[in-house]
């Protein structure tokens, strides 16, 4: 067998193994988070959230048109599957090239080549089965495709490095430029590869004195270390415990820039003869930085801004200016070629092709002007595109000030961390990058948010081999090693630094760093090959040389990709996961025809958009996302558009007023909405005390504080206006995921009808009455075999009772909303309708559809379920659940530092209630003795302890104990 054939066979094996695994585990339909928005946007070529992903949508549209599967979302998911499989193949090919490069393209034997190829395969497959990469590979998100762009431009520049002396070598660089431009239409992550690319070009073409290059590299490292140390000191003294104003964090940013600039000028001035010489390490970094800035923000922000500023949103003038920019570039390319300025010729050609790739963004303007149902930010003009690309909707944030949040739920960062340095090191770098790196190459505790590293999963072997790969690469080829170190820094540390994430985040953010993980898997390949080299050098010429090398390859193959596959398979296998689809369907079927449904976030909005746009389910429903209701363009869309012939949402504000709306000062006041007699009649309300009022009245409090003043958000004003202007003509709902403050005080007028609360023209007398029992029962008990596009109550619960379907924290959290629906119906049957058999049947149905063995349940909620069974007369069920509750409550007693009598969910209170109901007074005595140690001065504890001791001794106690059969508690293990 030839070396080339062996190379192709192993490469094909790497590709097909990863592709097969990804296809086998891909989500069969829509996923949670942004996937529903992206699939719907791809299917109809719509405008997703800023800064947009037009090229990804074009790919998605292409795959959606190919009828290789029935479900559209599955077809679009395949984009990520194939992009990821090709990324793994490219990782293999890059690793082989890098290894052969430092080995001077020499292979002494076929076995030597086999060791190189298998080492590369181990590294490539370690990426395939890394937790984060695999997660991205099986859903329609942009990160898999963006990683593919990083991989292909890296492979192209490594290939160019081999062929840089050939006459047509520039075609690789021009192709790289075009792909970088295309990648902007997916995600900006691939743009960060520009600096390493420029480093390779300059190392290959312009460096002819490696010693001087190395000397200036040390100067550069010292330079970076000085800037970093002084920056760390500046962050160390930032101990302020209040959020900075906009002006303050701008001042901090300017101070850091000035200090870094001053230090840089001093150091570069001191060594200017070496720094600004041909063989300086600084020049690749400087020119790489210039190329990066020319691309982003240059092409991405400044070019649209120039067109916007000069064209003044005149489409003809805008096109002429764009044409002039292209004409200028063509002329510069012609002139530099004619005058034999080949370096500038290549620079202008590259700039042109980046710009050509970036023109995928023309789709955003074209489709926005078609008023597609999803048209976020409505970027119809160049000025609006500038705002769209700048993500102005999300506000501004500092670059250097580490703790800056104004968000109430993130204020703890000012007390939990002693300084900005503490926050940077512990949270932003440690928790939000190092933890993710170790998650992928050492192991993780669980998918519960903010969980730590579990070294026992992968034993840290991939991580250690990768570290050795860094060391070994520097030992063999320090120039190329420095390129990959720089790529890792840009895609990892600098990404984490630039994003400046505040704590807590709504979800884990490991997907941002998959480019860094791509580099780390390359190091695993190099580390594996390095171990083989070290062993074969020691055993050179001995008969055991090949045996030892083969054994190492087999062991590392088993301990890295095979173990990573086995470890991560369960949580990444989504092949039977229909939970996001069902959740969206169930929420849509929770509302009556032509409803307005207020939703809260990504997971109760984007999958619903997908079902409406792509699969045509409940297109009569207008979804009003509360977060987006703070933006003028979204309010106008709800008011002025009627997608799929649905009804526009009535509002009293004109468009000009909407454009001027801002959060406003607000004092609590009584609000009133009239209710016509026919509305009462339609709801079978004949109580004259209600009908004679002719209105609903409630107290509307401020929803946030601005300093000492109470205020309401734009969304609150719009919600109030929609309810007023609707005049009870169409049903209005709040999703169960909406927070209390988003309901503007209407809680007493909300009736539950599944996964949504309907605004009613009358006040519920109690919690138990505030449900529509008929609709609730139909939703929870009548699960359909298929699905309907029209209103038909009946929830689908696929996968929630299937132990092979992995449920991460997000799936489990959203699934608790189903439990809440079952429990609300149980409370109605138990305390309002007095139908205990139906209450028991409802709880049984809940356990059937959402078994606690698969969908975990907090022991405090399980305690409530047990008590409901007890109140309904199902004592056997109560005892069964009480045994599980007892185990968990006993484990939590040690975490109780004090007794709070008003807290019925304290472990002591739960156990006391369970033991009393079961007549287990011996356990009560033991419990109260524990309690007396926690609260030694509480007289009520002593009184209860004496009481139950005396009861334990009485003869009647034995009779009482025989009335209930009590099983032994289950083991905590």
C-alpha cells in the first residue's frame, strides 16, 4: 500500500466516522434557543437577530429545498452535520501537514507515515467527540459552520505554505480572503484567524534571519508581559462596589488604551532598530492587526457606514457609491499590477474578495424590504443596516472595565468579587473559558449550568496530551507553533476578554470558544506524534520499536477519541428528542383562535416562530415577545403587518409616537379596562356584582427602579395599550414563562389554559378557580397521535418518559411547566370541584407522562405532590413518595444553619409533617433532637420533644403505629 493511499483511507475513515455519528445523533427537528429562528429565517429567507447570518441562511435554504428528509428543520440541521464532519477531516489534514512540515516532509517507512496519519486521526476525532463541538454539530446553529471556515482557511494557508514558491501560489490567499468574507455572513469568529494567516505569509515570504526573528519574539513577549502586568495592577485597584456610569467606563477604556499605547511606544522606541526591521516578529503582528481591523470593523462596519453617510438612504445613490468602491478597488488592482507593486496588488485583490464575500449581506436589505414575518430590526436602509451590524439593540459595553453591569440580577458581582481583577481571573477567564476547555478535554460534572470539571470522566488524558503537543511543537518548529498559539489566544482568551460577559449568563457559553478547541485538538495530534517520536528515538533500531509505537497509538486511540465518544454520546444523542417541537406546539395549542400571546425569551419564542413559519401551525396566533416590545421597529411590525393573513395587533400609538417611546417614571395607580355586557355574557358571567362594575380594575406598580424613582418599561406601556385597545375582541395570553412583573399587575384576572394564562374579564375567587378545567384536562389527557395546524387542545409529551432521551437542565426546567399544569388541575379537582378521584388520576397521569425517574423533581415539590395524594385519600401513594422525600430531606438537614418557622419547605418542617402523618413518633424524637442542636434556645422545640417522647412511651402509641404500613426509606445511593 502506498503512503498516499493510506493517507486517503485514514482521512476518509475520519470523515465518515464523524459524519455517521453526527447523522445518527442529530436533532430530528427544531432545537431550543436560536435554532428555531435560524431555520425559519432560512426557509423563507428572513431577517434574524443582529448582526445577521445571511450566508448561513443561504446554505440553510439550499438544504431545505433538497427533499432527502420530511422535516425541514432536520434538513437545515444537516448543514451543521456536514460542516462539522468536514471540519474534522480538515483538522486531520492540517495535523498531517504540520507534522510533515517539522519533519521536513520525510517518512522513513510506511509505518512512520501510518504513525503520523493515526496521530492526526486521534487529534481530529478528539475534536469530533469533544462535548462542545458535538453539541454544535447536531443543530441548526452558526457555530459549526463558522468552525468549518476557520478550519478551511487554516488548511489553505498551510497548503500555501508548502507551495509558496510556485507561480500561482497567490490563488490560495485570494481564496482565503473570499472565504473570510463569506464567513462574516455566518459568524465573526473566523475573522480572528486573519492574524495567524498573516503571520504564516510573512514568516514564509519575508523572513530570512530566523535568529533575529526569535530575538524580537522575546522582546514581543516581554512587551506583552509588561502591558499585561500593569493592566492587572490597574484592575486590582478597581474595588468600587457600584455600577459605573457610561462616562466612567469610557474613561476607564481610554485610560487603559493610553497606558498600553505609552508602554508600547517606549518599548518599541527603545528597540526600534530591531522592531521595525525586516526580520522582526513585530511586523507580522502589526500587519496582521491591520488586516484584521481592515476586515472588522473596516469592511463590516465602516464600508456600510460610508455608504449610509454619503447616500443618505437614497437607494440609487447607495448603489452608485458601492459601485464606486468596487471600481476604485478594480483600478487599484490594475494600477498595482501595471506598476509591478505585487505586494499591494495582492493586498487589494484580497480586500476586494473579502468585500465580495461580505456582499451576502445584500440579502438582509432585500428581504427586509419584503416585510418578512421575521424581520428583526427591520434593516431596510443602509443606515438601519449599520445599526443592525453594530448590534445597537443590545446596547454598548466597555472593553477594559470588567464589572460594569446595570442589570439588577447581575449586581452581585460587586460584592462577590473583591476587584475587577478578581472578577476577570475567577469568572471571565477561569469560569467562562478554562472551565470550558477542561469540560471538553478532562470531563464535566453535568449539563446543569455553572457545574465544574470532572477529571474522572476522561482522566485529563486529552488535556495532558494537548499540553505536551504545545511543548513538542515549539521544540520542533517554534515559528509554526507561535502561529497556533496566537490562533488559540485570539479564539480563546481574547474572545473571552472582548465579550466581557457579566455574571450570571442565561446559558453556558462554551460554543463561543469552539475555534480554540479546534486548535487544542491539533495539539493533541502533535502531542500523540511527539510521544511516538520520543519512544522511537529511545528504541531506535530495536525490534520492539514498532511494537511500542503501535501499542501507544492503540492505547491513546482508546483513551482519547473512543473514551470521549463513549463519555459524551448520551448527552449529545438527540436522535429521538422532539421535546422542543412539542413544547412549541403545546404552547401554541394553549391559546384560542386569533390570540395575542406574550412570550418571554428565546425558548418560548423561536421554536414557535419555526412552527408557524415552516410547518404552518397556528398561524392565526400573533406572538408578542416582551423583550422585543422594548424596540420601536418590533412594535410597529405587530401594529402594521399581518403575516399569513393573521390579524394585526391593535394599538393607540401612531408610528411617530412609538419611535419616541422610552422608559417612563411611574407611580403605582389603579388601572381600568371597560368590559361590555356581551363580553360577560360570552363568558357565562351572570353575577350582578361583577356585571354591574362593567370593568376590570387592578393596581399597576412600577416594574423597575431608576435611582429613587419607580418606572415602567416600554414593553409595559405596550402590553397595557394592547389590552385596552383590544376591547375583548380577541383573546390575550401570557406564556407561563413570563415573569410576574411583566404581567403589569393582572395576576387576579389570569386564567390558566395549559402553558398560557388568558386575560379574563372577571377576577378569580381563588388560585384553584383560576384555571379552565375543561381545556386543561383536554390538553393534559388527550395526547394526539399526529398534529394539527388549527386550534385543537391536546399536548404532546414525546420523549419525556423515554430514558434514552437525554434531558439537559434547560429541557428539565421547561418540562417543569407541564408539571405545574398537572398540579394546578389537581388543586382544582381537590379543593374546588371536590372530585378526589380525578385529582388522583391527574397526578397519576403526570407521573405517566413525566416520570420523576427521568425528569428530576425537587424533593420539596415532590413533598407537595405527596401531600396532594394524601389529601385525595391515596395514602399508599403518599407513603411511596414520602419515602423518597425523606431521603432527600435528611441529606439536606446538614445544610440547614437555622430554623425558620414560617418556611414549610425547610427539611425539618418537611420531615416533621411526614412523620406526624405516618405516626412515626420515634423518628420525630430523633428529628427534634437534631433540631434542638440547631436551635438550642427555642422553647417550642423542647416542648415538642417532650410531647413526642411521652407519646412514644404511651401504650396507645403502639395501636396508632399499626394503622399505617411504613416502608423503609430508600437508600441515598
